[in-house]
């Protein structure tokens, strides 16, 4: 049987096999090859998967069209000894080959190899299997290596891990809790500041957590979970202002937080989930509450003794006074007044004394206290009053 008859088709490498001078190799003319080699070679040449065949004690090389890109710009390896074709990595693949020639199959996933196939050392990764091929004597006539190069995937995964590690390092430095949720509301990424809340799912998608996270409308009603920031972001709202939540922590402690959120999308604007931020505002909320209580007590005291407080900045002229004080000037409570009106209502004989006291109080070297009695003449009713 001629070489051409034995190996029809097979693409580029099939033609190379048919025209190669095999008589100059340890295998001798193709007509003398054993059927086990011919059958294996025919299967390999017509396979769409990158495959390499090494046959005989000298490990004479064959490979198919799908394997050509793996060779790069290496010299044609057809008919050459396997150790010579891949000499730069033989210290790694040589022992694997020897085990296969002894009948032991091997499989490796993402094995790193430093190849010389483009004129420079190149870090590459491959997943492959080495299988012994039995000949007519029952011994191992050669090995069949099916190969899948995973270099690009390994590099992308490494870059992704590096990016994720950098992101995680950045997130851990933030003084606020940050989380990423998928479209189902599951938290898939969180920093340590967020983990204190023991969340696996955002409160709007978890009834148990929803009871621990309470927010209220201005009129004191519980906010609907559908209006929580992350729920709104998952619906595609791009501007979700921060909302305050009273949170019960796992240890029973209650703290105030402010939650904001934004959609998380691909570059093609396809929704992947949402990013949310949790900021502790306990001190701010407690201060606001204390201020409200203080203002309430102050107003009660003012109303009880009939005081009329006002604030006045002589430098800017800004003036804020209440309805009771306006009444002393003979003005209605809703009257729009300014500094000029305030000064105009003072008795002409007392105004110079008042202005002098103000100047003395404003002097950094002065007493810093303004306390004076003077007369006003009601602008609206002309009544003279002492204040």
C-alpha cells in the first residue's frame, strides 16, 4: 500500500505525511509501517483537536493541522525526534513521555511551560493527556498527546484575580461598608466593614433582614422594602439618594446607618446587579436627636418666661427675629424685616448708645458681652416700649 493510499485527506499535515521522505527516518518507508501506527496516524490527521504523535524508540514526530498554531515559528517538526522538537521543555515533558512509553497514561491541567516558538522565551500553559499506543506485539509502540493550550485563559484569570485582589485591598481601606449584589439580591462581594451586619442577601429581598433594617418616611411610616436603595438600583434607577436605616445588629445593638446604591452594569449597559454603600451615622443621628430635644426644651423655656430671642450679625447685617420681638417693634409676625428696620425702630436718643455697645462687644479686646436696655418706638403703632 502506498503512502498516499494509506493517509487520504488530513489537510496540510496529511499532505506533508504523504510527501515526506520517511525512508530517511528511523521509521523507514511508510509501506513498512505497522497497522497500529497507520491507524493511529489516520485518526490523528483527521481530528479537529490538536494532537501530537510520537512513535518508536526514537519518538519520531507527527502532528495534525490543529496542532500547527502551537508550533509557532518552530522548524517543521514532522519526522524529527520528539525531544529535539521540544528541547526547551524536555526536562518537564520528557519524564511524562517516558512513563507513557512504559504504559502509564497521564493528564495535566494548565501545566506551565516556557516555550521557544516565536523567537523568545514565552510563558505558556497547556492542558493535555499522554496516552500509550499499543502495537501488534502488545507493547507500547508510541504515545498520543492531545493538547489544549490554555495560555490566554490562564492569563486572563490571573489578571482578573489581580484586579479582584486590588479591589478587595481598596475596599478594605474604606471606612464604610461596600457590597456588590447580583440580580437576585445575593451579596457576592463585601468588605470587612460590611460583614459586621451578617448579610447574605439585601434586606429588601430577605424578610428576616428586612425586620432588622427599618427606615421611615417623613411622617413616621415604615418605608416599603421596594423603596430601599438596592431594590431601586436593581430596577435600574441610576440616582438613589442615601436613606437612613435603624439597624439591629446580630448582638442586639441598634445603630443608625445611611445606605446608598447604584446599578452595576457591563460596558454594554447590561444589568449585572447593584453596588451599595452602608455608612454608620450613629453620632450624626444621635446629635440631630439631641439638638431637636434641646431646641424643644429651649422653646419651652422661652415660651414659659416670655423671652424673645434673635440672632444678629452686625458685620453682614443678617438678622433673624421671632414674632414676639417683631410685636415689640409694632410689626406683624409675618413681616419681612432686615437690619435697617431693626435699627430704625430704636428710640433716636438711645440708638447711639446701642450702636456703641454693639461696637464694644464686637471688638476682639472687648468684654464680648452685649447687655443693654433701651427704648423702641413701634413702627406700626407708635407705642414706646422698653426692651
